[in-house]
C-alpha cells in the first residue's frame, strides 16, 4: 500500500515527545525542533544520524518537509553564518525549501527504548537498568477539591497522565479535610457567598506525574476543577528513575572471555577494530555500556563493579587515568549508535503506518579505517 497520508508536524512532534521527551535531554544538549515552524503539514520525513549537506540535498530531491537527525546540527551558539560554509549551506537550502530539522539525541538515549537498551537486548543483558539514572523525571501534585467532585477530578487527572508509573496507572492518595475561605466582592464562588466565611468538606488528592506534562496537568485542573480559583501545589522530586537514564548496566546470561566479547561486539556493530585497555584473562559477567561518547560515565561503571565498560570516543588519558578494576572497551561513536536511525523509523511507521518515512541513503560514518 502506498504511504501518502499527510501528517501535521505538531502531531508527529507530540508522538515523538511521548517517546523521548525533550525535557529528558542533558543540560548541554540541543534536541528538539532546531529549525522550522511547527504549524505545517508533512507528506514525508527523512531520518539520518548526522545532518550533512548531502542529507539536505537528498531531502530536497525526495521532497521531504522534515529531517530527523540523532545529533543536533546546531549544537553550540552560531556567531556567523556564511552561505557557502557547511552550516550556512544547510540552513540556506533548508529554508529555501521549507525543510524543518528535529533532533532526538540524549533525550532518546535516556529512554527505556533508546539505543543503549537496544544494545543491551542484542547482548542479552539480564536485569538491565540505567547506568546513571535520571533525576527529576517525576513531580508531585497536591490539589484540594470539594469531596463531591473528587472522583471526577481524579479520573480527569489520571487521563491526563497523572498517577502512571511503570506497570500501574490511576495511582493517587487522598485525604478528607475542611477547606475555609471567604470570597471577596468581585468573586463568583462555586460555593458560599461573597463577603461571608465558608467552610467546605474537601479532599486532598496527591499524584505523581511526568515533569514534561506539567502544562497538561495544570490545564486539566483549570478545566475540571469546579472552583474559580483552584488550590494546588507542585513539587519537584529528586527520586532517581528506575527506567530512564544514561547508559545501561546488566549481567550476561553466560560469562564471556575478553576475546569472545570483542568478537560479539564486532559482529554486532561491524567495527573492523576495537580499542581496549588490555587483556587480563578476565571472565566478563557484569557489563556496562553507553552508546556514543561515554567517557563521563567511566566512574559510574567502576563504582557499580562492572567487569567491562563498552562505549565510544575514549581518549588516551581515559585509559591511563582510569582506576583499576573495570576493563575499558571503545567500539566507536558511530558504530555504537548507528542503530538509532532504525529505532526512529520503526517508531514512526508503527505510530503512523500510512505516513512516508525514509532512512537516509547518504547518512554514513564520517570516520574511515585503513
């Protein structure tokens, strides 16, 4: 069947945000809608690893309205734009053809179904969990409502995403009490009369909710709460997530020798050679990994007693300065994250089966081997 369904960009962005909220990106990142206007319609998208001039030319040839890349094409501030420079050319050509740019970078890395979890499944890791869990993923809501309206508001908040965590939903806590207030002259109170103190049997509802859904939660209260001025509190939580975060650590089903693990990694990634910190006759059971550039998490892998830490972009001094105990293996940046294109493609085509998504034919590893 031909895929020719048009799709509002806003609809696609909402779906992508449900999967990998931009709020989950690291502080240094620039994921999200990098170029373009959200109020446009799409007939097809192009998915790539890095946005390059060749990819922009490919998008023009394929009449694409949106390019989704893993790495943000604008990562740091731009002080000058020359139309013949690499970035200037891509901006000029994309603006000329009304092509938007969207990036899914560390926010996708931090999800339960990002490239790190893909790698962990390919390696058959057991009891896999984030190597560095995210904090602040959830917030807490307290809202006070007339007891007669508490069930309806609780249901509306649950439908807005409150009280959902892992294998449970509609989770909340409630407590009965008495609310006291006096409406002033210009008020239009739901109960009571202006100028007179009033007490009302109320229920306090408490929910956790995903931090990136805060606007929807407040909007839900404003729409469904009977009071003219609803009373509610929002709290930031520092709880570590059990499912979202950078990297993965888990246990191999059967211990592997160092050579066996390297052979398995070569077969999985296609990398022709692998840098590592030296053979020592280890049996590898506990494995930590982080796709892309993961030197910042060497300490986390060592603290959690990983036998090996697999990542990319390790420098000379990462090898020399590392504390003993964890074997360091560098399989390359592109090699470890190359699967992200297929993950994005599969997600979009599953959500929108009649919409045309393409994986770029010109997105390739910029590093060559001799």
